[in-house]
C-alpha cells in the first residue's frame, strides 16, 4: 500500500481515536474515573462495532486499519515511552524514603501476592499454563497505577496523608520491581527451556539494576551541572528545551534496548534524572518538565490504549470464566498486600492501602501488550488479562471513595 493510500486512512484513524476517546473521557470524568478507561473503552467499542458490520464495508476497513496499522503502532509506542518518562518525572525518591519501611513492605506484598495468586489459579483449575505464561500474567497483575490512585487521593483531598504516601511510594517501588522483572521474564520467554539458570537470571537482574542505578546517578550528576543552562534554554526558547528533553528521553530508551532491556525502562530512568528541573518563565510562572511533556504524551498515548482496547476480543470476555477469576485474583492479591506483614507495627489503614494498590492502569497494560507482541499471550488470555486490568481500574476508585471518608475523620 502506497503512502497516498495510507495517509487518508491515517487521518481518519487518528481523528476517530482522539474524537471518540475524548468524548468517553468527558463522560468518565463526571464519575471521577481515569481517562485511560475512555481510551480503552474506545478501542473495545470499535471492536464491538466491527462485529456487526459487513466485511469490507468502509467503517469496518477503517477499524481494521486502526487495529493493524504499523504507523499507528509506532506512534503509540512513542506515547508509552513518554508515559513512562512522565512516571519517572513524577517519582519523588525523597517522599518514598519518608515512608520507606511501610512502602517497601506493601510493594513487596503487592508483587509477591499476584504471582502466588496466578500460580494457585493455574494449579486449582488445571489451565496447564507454562511457567513463562504464569509468570507473565503474574507480572501484569503485579503492576500498580500511580496515576489512577494519585488522582483519586487528590480528588478526596487526602493526597498528603500518611496512608496515601505509603500507597504512592509502594506503587513507585512496584513499577521499579516490575520493570526489572519484565527484563527477567522477557529473557525467560526467549529461552527454549522452561527455566533459566541462576547465573542467567542474576545477569539480567544485574543489568537492569545497573542500568537503573547508573542512569539515575550519572544522569543526576550531568543534569545537576547543566540545570542552570537547561533552565536558561527553557526561559529563552521553550521549543528547543522540549527537543533537548525528548532527545534525552529517547536516548536513554535506546541505551536500555542496547542492554537487552525494555525501552520503557530507559525512559523511566531518564524521567527520574530530570524530575527536579524547574523552569521560571516570563511573569514568574514556574513550570516543570512534566508541563512540557504532558501535551505530547496526551496526543500519542491514547493511540496505544485505543489499540490495546481494540485487541480485546469481545466474544471471549463472556465465553469463559477466566476473566472473572483473574479479576478476583487481581483484586484480592493487592488487598492482602496490607496484611502480609501484619507482625510489623504500623499506623497505616491496611484496607485503604490495599485498595489503593488495586488499580493496574497504564503499566499493566504496557506489560500485557509486550506479552502479546512476543507471542506469549494468545488472544483469549490477552483479552481476559486486559478485562481484569480494566475492572480493577473501575473498582478501585469507587471503593476508595467509600473508604476515604471514615479515614479522614480519624
């Protein structure tokens, strides 16, 4: 297909993605639900519409183009790199340290419990999943969405409370552990055997930890020396500043790829190194790097999430009980994270923290998409996993709103 044939489809495809997802976002926003749900439901809606259309009709062809277009896939991947870059920018290591013990224990529980839950599910129901598949499903359910929980806590005016800070700190640690585990399990999948040697696992973990650690340390040293220069560029030429920041982000993503890690690991590390840069613009307004990145991320990331939603097979959601089982495991495995370390004395509200850890959101979706891309998750399992991710992203905000009012009084 020539460029002249692709371009009109690209125009109408992007218009449909932005238009429908924005309309659904406005609807969900009234119920204080995260915007990512509007984008996922847009893709799911496209898939449902396609089921009732005649093969080869104009609308069916446009939906097929959105689903199969490599150009849209590349744009969506750029959006996800920017999303993880933004997550890194929002990661405040000092705040994590202030609730370090509780956040670390909750994060460990929130990672271990989903793996155990998926393994138990496979054992009890005899699905016959391979070790790689079991681990990857557990990894998807181990992720916690920082953005969804932070938005709910902010709306409820409890973002700065002790419990909220534990959840946010644990969610960040979850993401860091998840990115390292993603590198390990991706290496696991690429081997022909059912197991990796201890030496191979240790090497992958070492590479991931070395990259994250050195990237953050070296990056902070470099940006520390050049913050005055970068700030001056930001004041004088915001566009040039944005291009330098994007260059930095994409370079780190490529370096992660060279080390055999997922590019999103590099983008996350790049974000952490730049999180303290503030730009004082004209009229005294202070802007952070996130303020410059957010508009581009808002343009590109919806393309990824709509394509993820479109990958869900609507008929498979009700064809088996697997989606329901995964929803139960996804919810229960995070709720228990507050209780796994009961012997430790703490003032935290264990149920509030557990529910706060429940929404999987963006990171879980990215990991699931990687599993589909490498051929590990077939369409039925992929649809079931995405259904569980979407369900937790609906359930958690509503439950948190119910739990938060009593916690405010205390």
